[in-house]
C-alpha cells in the first residue's frame, strides 16, 4: 500500500493530489503568457466572446497552462499529480466548453430561422423606378478587377523607381468619386526586404482607374502612406488597428478616397446578431488615415457620406440568402423549399447618386437556371431594394454573349444591369486572354436570345435596338425620350448626301447647306435612303470626333415625332439603289 503525502490511500491510482508547486506554476504562467502575447502579436485575434477565433486562441493557451500545472514525478510509475491550480483551470476549461456548445446551439438556424431572415429589410420596388432609362451606354462602368489590374499596371509601368520597389494591391476598391465610378488601389511593398529598405519613406501613392473610360492614373501623395496591409511589425495596418481596438471583429480593410482624393482605410466592425455566434453583421466602422495612423470609430448612422463600402458584397449575398431561405422556417428550407430564393453566385456594382450599390440576381432554389428578380443594396447604408424581373441569370447571359464571338475566344466579364427603353438589359465587355477589352455586348434579360455585340458602345447599342425592333419586342419609351438632354441637335437642310464603303461597312455622309458634315452607318437606320438633297431633317449628333465630322446618333424628318418608318419593300428597293450607286 502507498500512502500519499496527506495520508490518503492512492494505491493503484493514476492521478493523485499534491501540494501546488508555486515556483513552477509562476514560471509556467510567465512562459505561457509570453508565448501567448507573441502569438497575439503575430495572429491578431479579436478579444471578443462573439468570435470563435477568440475561444480557439484563448482555449489553446489555457489548456497548455493547465497541462503544465500537473506533475509527473516518475515516468515509470505513470502517476500524474494534480493540485488546486490544476483543479481551478480544469473547471475553467469545462465551463468554456459548455459556453461554446450552448452558444452554438442558441445561434443555430434550426432554432433561430426567423432572426436570421429578418437581418435585412427589403423594399419591393419596380425595375423602372430603381434603374432609370439610359439613352447612351458610354457612361456605364464595366471594368472588373482583372481589367483594372492590367490598366493600372500600365500607369506605373514607366516609373522605374516605383515598379522596382512597390506593387499594386491585388484588391481594387469600387468607389464613387464626385459621382463618377472609379476603382482605386494602394501601392504595396513588394516583399519584406522592400519594406525594410523603404519603411522610412513609406508608400508614395495609389492608382486610380476610371471604370468608364478604362484609363488609369498614378497619384503621388504629398505625405506617404505608413500603415498598410503589406507593412511589417508595427507598420502593418491590421496590427495597428488591433492594438487600438483589441475587441473589434474587423470584417475587412478597404482602401478608399474622400471627395478630395485623400486616402483612408474603411474597416467595418462586426458582431453577432443571433445568439452568441450567429448572424454576424456590421455594427460600426473604423476609419483609419494610413498616412498618420489616426483612427476614428463611427456608429452606422454617423458614417460620412463619402464612404462607399461598409457592407461587403459577400456579406450582402449571405444576408439575402438567410432571408430568402429561412423566411418560412428552417424545416421549409430543407424539406419542400416552398418560395425559397437565393442570390446568384456573383454580384456587380452600380453608382447611383454618388453611392455605390451592389446588385445580384435572385433565383428560385428549385430552379436556379433563370432569375426571378434582382436585389440591390446600398453598400454604405445597407438599404435594400428588390424588383421582379424574370429572365436569364447573369452567367447564362455571359455564355450567350460569348457564343456570339466563340470564334474569337473572348470571355465575358460579369454584366451590368441597365435600362434601355424600359427593357432590363445586361451590358458587359468581352475580353481576350490578356484581360484587354475587345468588344461590348448587350443581352436582353427577358429574351436572352437577343444578343448584340460590337467594337464600340454606340455600335452595340444601335445593333441591340435594331434586334429589339426586328423581334417585335415592345418598349415602354419613345425613341427620342430625353435625347435632347444627351446630344446636341439642330435643324438641317440637306445640301448633299453620299454613300461611302469603308472596311465592308457603308457609311452615309450628309452635308448641310451651311457646310457642316454628319455621318452614320447605313445599317443603323436604312430609312436614311429617303433623305435627298433639299430635305429638312432634325439631327441629334455627337461632335467628339476630332475630324470635325459629327456622328449622327438619331435623326428625324423635321416636324415629325418619330423617325421615318417605311415598309420593308420600299426600304429594300431604296437599299438596292443606294448600294448600286455606291459600287459605281
């Protein structure tokens, strides 16, 4: 028989109680504390009970210290001795495990489906009220991140001192700068040694890309950026924010500009809205000046209006999926799935009234081959709108556009949703393997067999409208609605008209009695053949052509409300005559 230190019989026992070795426990505590601080400095977990990362991180070191409080005096005896400290930390670990289990249970969708579905408030609207008609598509932002990277790299390609030390950040932020859609990315250090050599000078600037014109500019700052995601040690943006806000759960770090072009990082913070861990949603924003390191935390109602992205697109899609799937309960989302909806797998951006809106298609869970509507969410305020539009989902439209140019092997970028003459329409760019834009495409949402492609936005729009007319599709607006606001126009007396063939296309050139010259593609409107010298017409034109020749956007016989329409037989005869004269 073996008698323990306090007289307790422990014969044959695997664990026995012993007096706590104070010195060993203190040393163990210091070692664990130092290692935990170094791990915290490296991994930067939030010290917040609503984050599972906190429980995993803290739990690991509590368990490590707990094990160190045990004593194994002799490996041959295989006897472990515990003490009061071991007991206390054992209870702490048990309680933590219970809390995490209960926290996950009370956060589960099966018990809290209604809470999840109510995390987003959606206003039902009409398509035409949400997305206004456009008479021109030359001001639509179509640039995706891959294309922005190519264009942005060109902007710094000739700056040897920049290219050799820095690289453009991989994540271009979509912003609205003075009402215009832009993409912006900060320069980043190209590795540890580049940071070490340039840490005193900082990062000199950023790249700003015009998402409409596909042009990029490198902007050099008066005061360089010090805190960035590619910085090391205390120059690292995430570390800088973590030590200022140790309990904050950051959703992301988004590089943006205010209306004066000054850079900031927009860092939304998160909390659980359902139970202890469920329904993670934005509860505030930290704005950091990367040049000075100054920060300020805002409540959601107080976020400055120049900020563009508080709610990320992935979060918005997740919140809508909770709403669409769980509105009628968890059981229905698994069995039956009546009226269950979900967002499509990607999303795009639109700039409306100097705010960035995130939009995505909505499909039925039972049949996700087509959309039943669209949801649009303001990325700053979180305000959501839904409108019913049945038709092709985005990826089907992309495939339809690619099918038109399959011999060229172009890839379609994610489309923008626009309103052309009251018709919901997908507008996208077609890119080559080098992510360079080669063509444009318009696809009718409701009837996606109607696909128009072209090498310019204008040609693509004209072809699309022609296809709409040929397919007998009704539009809700007149051809000249708001056109006077889009283009210059004047009354013209035709002095001369010529048909000239160039590169397989027939162009019509009209000379007015005052000497102005106008041109258009004959295929855009074949009824132009009825215009003769002496005819009086009203011409809507674009005079951006450097040659001085004005491009005809629309025309009509003076005094009429609509463009001349003729029968197909008359048009055919006049077309043959025009072609014969052109050949001669």
